[in-house]
C-alpha cells in the first residue's frame, strides 16, 4: 500500500526567501505526482504536476522528481504572505491511476 | 481554475440518520471522486465513479456508503445509516477525460455525527 510522507510538518520563512518542501513515497511504480495547497476552509488548488524525473516549473512553483530516491520536492520562489497555507503532496499511478494518495501536509507560514 | 462546488458546507446529524452530500463537478468532467479527511489526519480516497459505475473503492467505502449521479446532475455520496466514525470532512473532486488527469477539488462538507 502506497505511503506518502511529507516534511517538515511546518515551515516558517520570510517573505522573499525560498521555501522548500519534501515528499517521499513508497511505491516506485508511481508515475503521477502533484502538489496542491489548501487555504483554510477552501478547496485544494493544484500548483504543479510532474510525471517524469527532473524539474517542472509553474510560475513561482518548481517541482523536482527523483523516482529512484522515491522523492519529490516543491520549491516556492519569492513566497508572499498570501502563500501561507497547507501544502499537500499527492501521488498516483502504479496499481491505480484513479486514486490519489496524500501526505499529511506541510503548514507553510510566510512572514512579512 | 475550474470550480467544484459542494453542498452543504456543514451538516450535523444524529447517529443512525441518513445523509446525502452533494457535489457539483466541473461541467465537462467525466470522472468523479470522494475523499475523506478526519481532523488531524491525511486525506484518504473513498471512491471514484465513471460512466455510471464505481471504478475503484477503498476499504473506507463501507456498505453503508453509496454514490450516484442521476441524469448528469449532482454527484452524491449517501451514508445510510451514519455512524460516529463518519464524522469528517468529505471532499469531492472531478477530472476530465483520462484517469490520470488533474483532479479538481471542492471546498469540502464538514459532517458531524452525534
């Protein structure tokens, strides 16, 4: 059964400093990785999707995937206080393309 | 981005009653999903639905749960009867043509079973 773990549990950065979030997964046949964020009481907003090893950039958000190391990361360039939210790593593929397996999330706080 | 709506936003019911959670998915999407998040825990997959059928369900999708999308209207999750452990936030999602396409999520329905 797929296990997805995120670190750190919480992260505080200053406005403009790079924020880096990590995610490890257990199923090496996974092929579909997404980062979402969730502002309280709102739905999930998809930030970036990545399907092959390497880097994928969407605006200020960059995902790095290394499937051999079972690791995917998210880097946020020039974070703003409005980026404060819970960031969720979601993994699918392998045995099921329908089911997303989520980590518990990283609570990011960006201070002015 | 594409919007998924969920009604109601909050629901409080007594144990043993029936509850129906409603989801208005993105208009041209064909795949529909429910996820459950207990307070403080990670979001977990319940079920997905395509072309009038359940495609895959998890062990959390108990016999008391059912899903349907009658006549292309709301995609619903019905729990009958409810149990205390059903208290959670239920998120609906939808995606377009392919199973691996991006799933877009609603804001969730907060269900409290007393």
